[in-house]
C-alpha cells in the first residue's frame, strides 16, 4: 500500500501484522528491554521492514538505533521513516543523494474523536474538511496522518518540536495534500511541503518526501 504514494526513488517494505520469528540486533534489544509485548512486536516488525527496504538499496542488515526524539538512526548515506499501527507496519528508505528528508504514517481508518480534532486542526482546517463533504471519507483522519508525516519529515532535519497547529494542511481529494509551516528553519529550505495520501484495506497512509 505505502509504495503507491511514494516516488520511484524511495523504496519500501510493509507488513500487515507481525512477522513470526523476526529478531532484533542486541543493540536494538536494549531499546525495548522494558517495553510491553505489543510495543516489542511493533518495534521488531518495524525494524524488520526497515532492513528489507534497506536491502533493496544494497545495504547489509544492521542495527537501527534511535536518535534524539526517538527518530530512527539510518545507515550512512540513507534516510528513511518507519510507521506502525494496529495491523500494519511499514518502512520507506532512500539515498541521501536524492532526498533531504521523508516521513510516512499509517492509521486505522475511522473518524477522530471531536476533542482530538480540535487539538490537531485549526478552525480554518476544520471548515475546509467540512467543505470536502463526502461523508464516506474520514478526512479528519487523513489530516491527522498527514501532520504525523510532516512532523517525521521536519524533526530529523531540525531537531525541533513541530506542533500540530504549526502546519496548515490542505487536502486534495485526488490523493495529494500541501502543508504550509508557520515556523521556519534554514535546514528545511522551505516552509511548504507536499505529500500524498491513500485510504485502503481499513487504513489511511500518508507520505511526505522532501527532495534535495
């Protein structure tokens, strides 16, 4: 599913559920030593997907540790993103020669609780969602996922927090979205991001790829 919203220069691997027998490197084991079983499974399958995707770039298997803020530390010369939700795990990776940063996110399809929507969306964004109209599409969940992908693109470059309200997202029913950031950072090189979304198999997935 995720590959359908990624450009050709970005490779991916996904898993609907967990991989029996998937293992971690010892260095990764320490990262989830105190985690509950569900979190361990998500983490393990996410790393499994990441290594499969890296293998498509010719990168040999190795530990993928965590940096500040929990973002994955990718092998030299590569950049990527990992996502997981109930029933789905995925990773996307590419060469740093082509892409400055990228972020992917997946969420179970379904409407956001009203109190959550009020926290993640501005009144203008909520009004825009209502104008989209079609009640068969959970536009609010697409908005939430898009903002998660935007954050995953922003943070590895800047090392700075980005609040939900600091990215204004405009969703196009064609499967694309644009975001305007209200804060700037020279490491981003832009305050405007574009991404793609898909709703399929009971899931919503979004992706943002910031080219060099």
